C-alpha cells in the first residue's frame, strides 16, 4: 500500500510542477479569446442591425429600393472580420500537454501524424486499405512499448473526400523472451474471421472469462501455461479502462500486439473553443497507462512460468 501511495504522490507532484502551469496558461488564453470574440461579435451584430434599420427606413420613408446588396455586403464584411480574428488568435501554439504528460514515464515521446498508410492487412486489425497513425507514443529502450491511436479511412468521390470508418488503440511490446510460438485471442462478435486463421489450433478452456474469446495457438506450452484466467481477466480489464468495444491479442514469439477496437485515450488537449480534459483527464489517462504496465507485467510473469516447462 505504501508503494501505491508513493507512486500517487510522485504523479501528483509531476502534475503540479510540469502540467498544471501549462493548463492554467492555456485556460487564460482561451478565456481571453472568447471574451474578445463575443465583444467583437456583439459590436458587429449591432452594426448589422443598425444597417438593416437604415435600409428599411430609407425604403419606407423615401421609397427607395430595398438594398439587399448592402445588407449582404455588410454581413460578409462582418463575417470576414470575425474569421480573421479567429485565424489570428489560432496562430498561438497551444502546449501539447499530452506530449509533456508522457514524459512522466521516462524518455517517452509522442508523435502526431495525418499520413496515410496503404495496404494494411492484419488479422487483429479491421480490414481497411488506408490507415492513419494519429498518435504514436513510444517508450525508450528500457521500455520497448508503443501505443498508437489508429484511424481507418476510406476514400469517397474519386478520392476527393475521405471518411473515418473505425478507430482504436494499438499496443505493441517486445517481450524479454520468446516461447517460439503464436497465440491469438479474438473477442467474439468482432471483425476477425475464423476462416482467415491457418496453422493454429483452436483452444478450448473451462475458464469463465475465456467464453468471451476465440483462442488459437500452435504450441502446447502456450496452451498449457499461458491460456489461464489471469490472461483473460487482465485483457478484459484493459478493454474496460480504454472504453473499447472489442479487444484482440496476438503473441508471436517475443512480439506482443493488442488492438482495442474503438478504444480511446481519456485525455485530449484543449483548443481555442474547447477546454482540455484537465487534471482529472490526466489522472484517468495515467490509470490507462498503469493498466498497460500491469498487463505487460502479467504477460512477462506467465511467459517466465511457461519458459520453465519448455
């Protein structure tokens, strides 16, 4: 219990020193922007309403033509002024709080991208010709872990438009040792088809949590020492903390891959209009990453036990 409290204290100190000042600065700028925006919008609305009254007065009193052109021109100029202000205010580079946050775990880095990857085919990923790694969180050599936020897209209207057809979190980790085999856990009701799987035996289990999955393996050691309740239960815990709809696991030699369908990070940065998820969001995000570490620890322990029986 004392170790848990020390970890919580360390994380709280990190937030207070490194993150909360960034959030406070961000909130002050956002509030200032909003105050000025609504002030300018109010002045321009008053100007446009006055213009309508003037045009209407001239039409009724002096029998002049009702000038729609004047009204449209005034409204267009007003909208352009507000647009320019928003563009100017948006030039401020908000601190990437999420990128600063992941540094708590060591020499970690966060990269954002909108680049399309083509011809992505993987049994534990949805079938999609195009994929975007929106966020890529990478650990250092001491923790070879990657967490990626993936988006799956398709092109429309002769490739002029693209729409997102699915998202999720993809976890990859290089384990310290290998069992020289393959294990697949595919949650039932998902996109993975049994007919796509070859060279693996279907594994039956009396473990209650295994009823949620289709399990496949090609090694007796894996079947006997890895396919136990701790594996299934921790996998379901991971699914819950990432708010995923389905979860899929592949262990191939020493490479561990997990895909959390519709999973999401619980923290997001703020913008001109929207606040970030703040301190509470960061604490929930920390719970997600701690759950990842716990799952990896369980996998390493299971493999250590299984290795003794090789």
